C-alpha cells in the first residue's frame, strides 16, 4: 500500500474484506480470491448496505458502455460466484438479497474500518453498542431469514404460554402454598417470589403480545432492551414445573424445566430472524 493511502476493511458476519488487497477472510483465515467482477459487486453492496443497488448501476461499473457482452449472464455468474464464496443462497439469503428485475441488496450488518476508526452501518434496529458480538448468542448474519408473520405467531404463542403460567399460578396460589408447605424448602420466600414475578411478568407479556400482534417494527429493539431483565425472570419461572412435581413426576418436571430454560434465547433468535435479518416486512 502506498504511504499515506487510506486502508479500509469491511466486516460482516464471520467475514472481513480488505479493500486494498481484495482479500476475503473468514474467521481470520484467507479464502480463495474473488474474481474481479464478483469483488466489485461485493464492494458496491458493502458501500451501500441495506440499499438497493440496481442492475443498471452494476452494469455501468462492471462493463463499459462500448463493451459487447451478455450482461445478464455475466452478472448472474458473478453473483453466483460471490454467493458461493460467502456460503449464501438466493432462496434463503443471509447477505445478498435479490430484488427481481430491480437489483440486489446487502442485508447483513456491516462494519467499515478506516484507519482504525470504525463506522457501523447496521439494520435500523441494531444498536451501536452491540458492535462487539457475543460468541454465545446468535448474530443476525448467522440466522436464516424467516417470514415475519410466522415469527409473530410463534413469538405470540410463547407470550401466551407465560401469561397462562402467571395467571394459573396466581389463581391457585393456595394450592401452590400447600405444595410448598409439604416440601423441605421454606414456603414464604418462594411464594413471595411467585407472586412478585408473576405481577411483574403479566404487563410485560401483554406488551410483547400486543407489539407482535400489531407488527410493531421496533419490537426487536425493545426486546433486546428488556432481555437482560427478562432472562432472570424467565429462568426463575423455568423451575415452575417443580411446583407440581408430585403430580407430573420428577422426570417430566426436569424435561419441562430444561425446555423452559432455553425459551428466552429462542425468543431472541426468533425476533432476529424475522425483524433483523429480513429487511422487509410480510
């Protein structure tokens, strides 16, 4: 690189592209070099994430006006090569979305690193504070795109399940108390926790259920803000099957608890698949 010349990198998902050298890396490991046309297409998409890059713009950049070439075939070939390098697909895109007869759009979060200063260009619902991704929680670029209508239905069913938990527990609080009195554990602290957490959980679940029902565009962002508070609440209620362990048996109570422990993370992933990775609504 020439002295004083700016060096720029793009990061998206597990990939990093060095603009100067044209080198594409996956998790720090160099990948087979992209062909020139595929590289130019990728650069255009990364420079304008979440925007539609028209087929005419791609043609003007890749082929001179006096060049006689089968443009459609050449462009389709280059896009297919690029998708193959990224492990992407047209049917279930994680990076490059096709808009028939219009062009293409890069749909994953993108970070541009220019001489150590980072410029983040994510989906409108991706807060900048999450530029450092967790190695445990799923990243939007790692998840498939799912129709938002299906996500809303599944997410709403989960909220209804929690509402039923809370409501039934409060309706049968005397039975819960009787069960706790027969156990070796102190009844009052557990009973108080059930009442307090159910009282807190009911309005939260009603809010999330309403947001999903009315297709609130900011649901993903709001849930991310609530997630640190909901996680301990939901993990605590994951132990609810043990309140009726005498009726259902230890094995079933343990299995139900294991499933409920995962549920908070499944809600997060659902919203990322329908409200973050997928750029258009149903």
